[in-house]
C-alpha cells in the first residue's frame, strides 16, 4: 500500500506557506489586467468557435434533382388580355410546348395591377375547324353595324346582343364574314327585331372604332362577344361582364349557338345565371370574356437543364393580332429557378444566409414598360439569364448533410423592334458547373484546448511580468540604499 508521503511526492502543485508570501500593489494590478485579458481572449475564442466557417469550390454540376429544372414566376401585364395570354416553353433539344395551362393561373387586372375578379379560367382555346362556309357566297349584310354612339343603346335594348369585332385586313375576319352575315339574316327572319326582339347580331369594325374595341378589350380578330341584358349584365367599374364565343364559325354552327342562347330566355333571371355559370364550365365554345385588358400570370413550369426559353405572348390559332396594338409591358414579382425550400431548410438558410449569394431572384421587383407611340410599336422584350447552381452542405458527425440548393442567375434585358407580334422572352442558360459551399464546424476539443492555452498562457506571462517588475523594484531600492550609506 502506497504511503501518503510517497503520494505527496508526485504533487505538481506544491503549496507555499502563506506566511512566506506577500502581496504587492504591482502584483494586484497585473492580476486584474491578466483576468481582463483572459475574459477578452475567451470571448474572442468563443465567438470564433460559434462562427460558421465555409470553403467554396467550383465543381461539375452533380445535381440530385434530375435533368429537369423548375421555374416559378409571377408577372403582371397591364396591357395583355388573359383571353389570349399564353405561356410557352422551348429549348435547344426541340421541345416546344404551347399554351401551358395545367400549372399556370391567370387573373384579370386593371392598369394599377389590382385584380378585378376571381381567377380567369380560360383553359386551352378550342380548335376551330370551320372558319366559315365551305362555299363562300356573297350575302347582303344581315348584321347591324355598331359604333361608339349607338353601342350602349343596342346592348340595353336587346336581351341578347352578339357582336362580331373584326378588322378588314384580318384573314380570319374575312373567312367569317359570309357565314356571319348569313347567320344574322337567318336569325333576323326567325326573331324579328320589331316583333320578337330577343336577339340581335351586330358587328364592329375595329379599324374605325378603335376606342370602342379598346373599351371591350379586343386584342384578337375576329372576337365574337355575347352581351346579355338584365341580371346577366353586370357593371364593375364600368366594365361589362360578358362572354366570348370560341365555337365553329360556319353558318349551321352559328345558327345553332344562337338558338341555344335564345332558348334560355324564358327561364327566370336566377335560373339564367345558374345556366350561365354552368355553361362556362361545360361548354367549350363559350368562355368568360376578360373584364380588363391586363393579366397577371403566375405558376411554374418544368424545363430540361439545357438552354431554352419561356415565352409569354398573345396566341391563338384562329385569331389575328395587330402587332402595333400589342403591348407586353410587364412587372416581375417573381422569376426564380429550383424547388421551393421546406421550413427546416429555410431555417437553415436563415442561419447561413450571410455566407451565400442571396441573389437568386434578380428580376423580382423590376418593371419593363413600353409606352406606345410612333417609335415604340412592335416591341419585344427579351431577358437573357445565366444560371449557376449553388449547393450548401454541412459536415456533422463525419457525414455530409445537404442543407439546401439555390439557383442564382445574372440578368440582362433588351427591347427589340420587330414586325411580328410582340412577345416576352426569358432566355435561360444553365451552367454545367456549380458552386459548392461547405460548412466546416470546429471540434469542441479544439475549443477547450485553446481556452486552456489562453488561461495558462496569460497566467504564465503575467507571472513573468510580475517577477520582472518585483525584482526591478528591489534592485532600485538597493541602489537607493547604497547611495544613502
């Protein structure tokens, strides 16, 4: 058994009797300074330990989200109607998707970008196979020509007013003209305006009545609109709530459609409203007409990770557009790439946001306005986006844990004059490289070692300084005593 005296012999910290020590003012001052230095250095070390250290490298893209890339967008077009607004996607591999509706929503807005109603359910515009009669014969005008002076009086006089807004230069308008006039004549014979007066077919030349066509937000020719008098004629800030006809344009189809509209008239007003709502959802030939000339387009599309374009334009296979009247000015609320972050990943992002780019949506909040004039017609707006993926990972418990992926991009925009119908193009080009940001957490043992080094180092240095100061003072006193003797 080891005796206590032998055990005491290995004591590293041998004690000096208190009677053999003395305190001094210089030692007390150095002790205070040493204590403050220890606290300061400990705080610096703790801050360094808690700080996030990262390394950045550029590597070949090793995306885990496959070959597709998600694009989220929210844009407002104050002068592009929801009736014809189309979202198209194309790429260098030959992919060409037109009028995407499954993941895209549209809302009618006014000039101040304020929504004027619920979601605009346009859906894909039905394909018109018969644009007129197979044998085009000349028929005397059967429809009534309307102008801004008499339009309101006619719309309030007849329970149903069906108007053909056309342009003489339009190919589709000219195809429709014979069958439209023939249909108007047949309907006039069946429902005499003076004796019956339930329905009237009319027409408006938009090249002569430009303001009237703008008032009813006509952007494609021909546009056939159905106006109803009474409970089905609603006023909303001066805008009529009515419908557009997208059915076949031959005489037989037009006459059958008009007969259907008249057939609903004997019903009560509230039943008319119910039938009208049901027809909006089940009748592909009749859709709600836009209440305003503006449209907010929002949603997302999935594209391949190759250079391509997202295009927003006025599109229809059975309408003509006047390029000088199409204005694609727009405000961008969102245009971003990649999947949305989960709440957990978002909290990690908030913790690490100072160490990543944070510029994933450079177009957000930007506006691109074209004021129509002699020198500003037929303007296409193009955006060129260079995309780089940033992947941030953290190392915990010797395992690589992915925190989040972010797609950043640079954006350059330009306005291009063209003879074609103006569009908005977002040209995107993903980079084959990616930026890898790795978080390197410090070990706790390293922190403890540094803290011990700080305490021991400061204590030792302070002891050396105290010894030097004490011996210097003693030497000075001896010299002074020697001079006195």
